[in-house]
C-alpha cells in the first residue's frame, strides 16, 4: 500500500490520538530482542525529527521509564533500535542503528542519520524490547544548488499548556510542509490563574528533573505529538524554556548569577533532551549553562535561513524596575541609545552579518524569537518602549537593518513569535520614519494558545506605528509561510481564544512580499 504524504499525515494524527486515548498495547517482539518487557509504553513521549540537511537529519525520542520499570532494571544503559525506511509501508528499510541511552541523559535518544538523499521523504520508528514507537515521517532538505519551486513551513510559537488545546498542531499535522519552524516558548515554566483549560501537573521547574517532568507533560499531548510525527522541526527557544523574561544571566528576581546559571543549565539540558536538535560541539553534552543553538539552513538556491538565539547572549534589559525585573514599558531611558548593547551578542551578530553578506540565495529568512518592528506608544513623559523585545535593543536593530541597507542585501524577511500577535510589518533602521529606507519585511505569528493583547490596547499601538500593516492579538493559531522564487506568502491561520477542540481554523489575513520589494502587500 502506498500512501501519499498527506494521507499518511492524517493516518498518523489518528494513530497518535489513539495512542493517547487507549490503554497502551505493546507490539509483538522479534525473538532476537532480549531486552525489557515494558509495563508502560516507554515511547509515550512520541517521536520527532529535525535539522533537515540535504544529506542528514536528527531523529529523536525519549524513553519514559516509569517507577516500576526503573525498579525492575535499575539505571542500566538501554539499547534503542532506530529504523529508517524509504516508504510509508515500512517495507524498504534503508538504515538501522542501535543507540545506547541511560538515566544520565533522561533516556533521551538523538540519532544523526547521514548519507541520505536530498528532497526525499523518509519514515522512521524506534524499538526497545517489546515496545515499538509510533512511526514518524520526515524529509531532507534539497541539494544546495537545486532549483526549488516552493518551501512551505508552519511558523509557530508560545504554547502555554494551561491556556488552551494545541489544536493548531492538529491542523499543522495535516498540512503538506517541508518543516515546522518553532520560534520559542515550547514549554511555560509558570502557571497562570487566568488559564483554566487544563493545569500543569507539577510546580514551577528549577531543577533538571523538574524541567524533565514539565516537558514530559507537554510531550504527551497527542496533537503536539502528531505535528512532530508528521514533519521535521526546526527550533529555537525564547524565555519560557527557562523562566519568563530572563536576559542572559539575569532573571526578573535578580537571582544571584551562579544560582541562576545552575537553573539555566538544567533548563538547557532538558531542552536538549526533548528536542530533535543537534547542539555542538558535542551533541550529547550541552556545556553546563551554555549551549550553541543558532544555526543556518539552506534550501536549494531558494533561501538561506538563520535560526537565531536572542536570549542567551543578550545585554541586560534597559532601565529595569529596581524591585521587579523583567519586561516593562520604559520612557526617557538613556540605555536604549547605548551602542554596546546587543540582542544576539556581538559574536552572533558578526556571524549573521557575515552570512547575510555572503548569501547568494534569493531569500534571506531570519528566524528569531520576538518582534523586530516597533510597538512603542506616546506617553505623558515621552515615547514608551517595551524593553524586552527589539524596541529595547534599538541600536542592535539599527546595526542589523543598516547593514542590510548599506550592503544592498535584498529579500530579507524576519519570522518571529513571542508577542502572541499576528504582525505584518515594514522594517527600517529607524522604525516608523518614512525617511528611513524600507529594507526588509516582517511576519510574526500569533501564539498556539497563550493570551495576546486586547484589541483596544492594540488599536493604540497600530495608530502610533505606521510600519505595522497588520497587528492582531485576539486569536490563536499559527502561520503558513510559503516561499517561491518570486514571493514569500504568509497566511495567518487562526481560531478563537481559548483554543478548544471545537475550534475551526480560518485565515485571518494573508500577505505577500514580492521579490525585490520589501513592502508586504495584503491579498
Ligand atoms: Fe510566549
């Protein structure tokens, strides 16, 4: 039986949902398996793939070892078999490998599969003893010099578990995509009394075991599992993967740095253990509180995409409240004009700038955690800026956009998240200044579940920021980004707040950026 990719995705979504709803029934083992007989499905966290290259991919799972299984086998290393197939019927196996994992890495499994064909669909599954994982579908990137007709991705961010159901992922699982681009806030560390759809089952995480438990809750969501099983994912993080509004080494409670870095190390390690990411130099071992996440992707001759980290290396927030740290509106804040402040850190800034100047591909996509355009508003003592997004790092924004202008780099589109709003905007070195050149375009996706700004407040923001062509925070969802040699199209796919199982998705608005013209146009 040959299934088309889309049919397979539907099947997969059904099977992932069934997995969550029915008691787990273990698969038949082959006699060669001398491994454990599991009491509880060790693959209950699902499977994932990511970091698509023309010849390689990362495959991921993490065994969920329940207390009884742990008592029976202790902390012994566990062998996990991974199989890669060329067909959805799993008849043509192209690779098989055995990976050893253990409790020290939370029984996570990362497999870098290599020697693959470009622009090719693959299916994969994991096996341990009598237990079989669900089957995942993935796809490699095109060859570096290939003429690519279309790149399709789902842009997503901000999925507070308590704020709604992950229905956006249910629809994403059914889309025909090259990958899912997740730009941060995959888990939320904190709870919100306003959010009543469902509740986190553990207290706010601070230790590695606590972060593992939080990821385990999210990863058991059937809709999220379906989106992971259907497509490879490309991921960056934002703040909530550690704690709200942290900047580099500083959290909003001004926790002593060594104590905060211990928490950041736990959070970064848990992130690695739960995502199909390859983190260098040693993919098995994030270096304490440091982790290289920023990366570059190429899609044939069509697009270069930089995935950027604007949390780990950023300068401290400008003009913070001395008592309560974290993001806030600031006015008359001299630090905003300080050119030594950076959003990416100067090393990453230089790396990006060099890459942008060298790129020969048509489109240059900047995947980054937050909003680059301005949402500033006039106040009684001067204009007020949200110090946590790019408005809090205007000199860094100007450096990036001025370099794009000075070097005549064309067709740059920023793709962001974090602010729980759908945004289409102009990007200029001096925001909202008609005399400043229009050098790039921006699309920001609304959140999967997290609450956004109300229409009344947002109306004031829109009235005072003519560079915002579209800004709505009242609906939840994701954005479909479709890149062709002639245009980048964004469809904001939305449902009402809170996102619920009865949700229907519609297109809130669509915009295109045509090659050679950075002004997004509504269609
Ligand atoms: Fe968020």
